[in-house]
C-alpha cells in the first residue's frame, strides 16, 4: 500500500467561508475559468471551446465544485468513477499562501499570523535593507515594493545587470523575493544571498525568501528560469512527511515540496521545468516507490504561469493538458494505492490584482471500488489523517480520516 498526494497549485473551487476577510468574496478559480471557456472568452491558438477535463470530472471534480459553491461549473457535470471519492475543504490556517496550504495538507495548520510587508514604496524596513546589502556585499537594492515578478524583471532587469543591485520585491503573501540574472550575477551567489536574507527576516516572521533567477539579454526577452528556490521556515509541528520518515518509509517529493517543508522529511526530490516535466518525474517516482511509501508532488504552472498572470486561456490549457496525462498516472497505480488530488489555495485569473485568492480546495481520491461523497471538510489536514491511516502510520495531530 502506497500513498500519493498531488497538489494542483492554486486550483481553488470557490471562496472559503471567510473569503470576505481577505477581499476574495466571490472568487472561484475553476468555476470562473469554466464559465469563461463556455462563453468563448478563453480561446487561443492552443485551445478553444468548453473546458475539457473529463478525467478530473470522472474523479469527482465537478461534484466537489458543487459541494463548495452549490453549483457545478459548465462542462464539469458528468458520471464519477466507481473508485472515486470527492469532497471539498476550507482552510483553517490564516492567510492564503503556499506554506500554510501545504503544511495544513500535511497535517499542520498554521496557528499564528505571518508577517507581511506594507503596500508602500519602499516596503522593506531600512535596517533590513542596509544589513542585507552590507552582509551580501551588493551596492543596493531596487524595486522595494509589491510587484508582479515578471513585470519587475522587465522593468528593472537591465539596470540590475549593469549595476549589480538586487531586485527585491514582495506580494500579498509572506515573502521576500530576490531576482537576479543567472549569467551576470550568478545562480549560486543568488542562493547564498537568499540564505542570508532568510536569517535576516526571521525576526519579522516572514514565511519564505524566494530566489527568482532569470536569463535574457534585454527587457524584451527576459525569462524566469526553473532554478527558483524557496527558503522556508520549517513547519511548526509533525507533518505526515515526518511521520513517514520516522518510520523509515520511502518518500519522494516532486517539485518545490522539499523547499516548502524546509527539506524536513522530504526524502528523494525530483524537479522539472513545468507541469509536464513534473508529471514525468511523478511517473518515474511511482515506478520506483516502495511498498508503504509516500509521494508528495506540486504542480506549479497553474499558479505561477497563469493564475498570477491572470491568463484565463493559459490556465484552461494547462488544466486540459494535466487532465490528458492523468490516465498515464492511473494506469501505474496498484489496486491498494491511495491517490489524492487537491490544491493549496486559489489564484483566480478573473480576479483583480495578481495575488492568491482565499478559496476552498477539491479533495479527489482514487480508492478501491466505491464512489463516495466525503462532503465539506473543515481543514485540509483531513488529507494527512487519511494518508496516515492508509499507510498505518501514527496519526497526525489534526484532521479526521475520510
């Protein structure tokens, strides 16, 4: 018996009960994408027409949306496989960021408020900037604001290449992001400075420092690379990964999972440039995953390439491509394997701004020969509780197995 948790990053299915507190009342990432597709507002040279994700629908995704919002999005109403479980969950942790969502999926809700930087310019404390520049040996920083990562690189990348100043920015998440050119500045140097910044922002309770390397010769062709790295604080409790590691289980983490959990209990890590490459890594890992093993994967493109950039058509195409590959994964599973597909938050591409949205997430489980509605769950930790029971591991501190 093995367990696999696949996180479709940002594929939310409707505002959580407290969404209004975050300015997200009415947000619905998947629902709004499906509606846009149905109205011809998500057609491009890659895809057109209604949202076509039949394999996710057969796992219960449309029914999960119905549980979350009371309605099934266009083209997502269809029969559910006999081996599927489906439901939705609202988040207990505060915020709508990546670490909170993933840690809660793994059984550890965040019991505190993260630190955030104000929406001012400059937004970083003067003392933090001075200490970072002195310790890192750089002439200064530029940006120093809330910004879209792609836009700020386009705006300030050429100056950074000429001056050696760091491009530093943040968002509505608890993050301190540093962008630098891989060639002129150096990737390893960027990582070293981010590790330094990680220590400097600890007193501010900032969740992540993110290295954002890019390449290109000018603003017109700058492109962020797959060498992103997150410097996170460790979870404040024992996760399902810790439980599995303590019991000597085989563990594989795919994508940025190892960074999100500060490399604690994440086992062997496989990385790829984009969802397709991450899917390939997942298939390879399934073939090698030992009995009693745990695989934990994150599929980042939905969020980074399409949600934050408010690209409805791109997001729809990415969902359809992910769906086309699902049979490859399902065919590799043994009858007693547990597969759970879920998300960590929303990032509604129809919403104002470029930040995440506070949403419920789907829980889709492939089990053995029983279609079951698991209802609306309070807290993502029910996923970890279910995995612990399936693998015969000690229970996590939060959540109820379904």
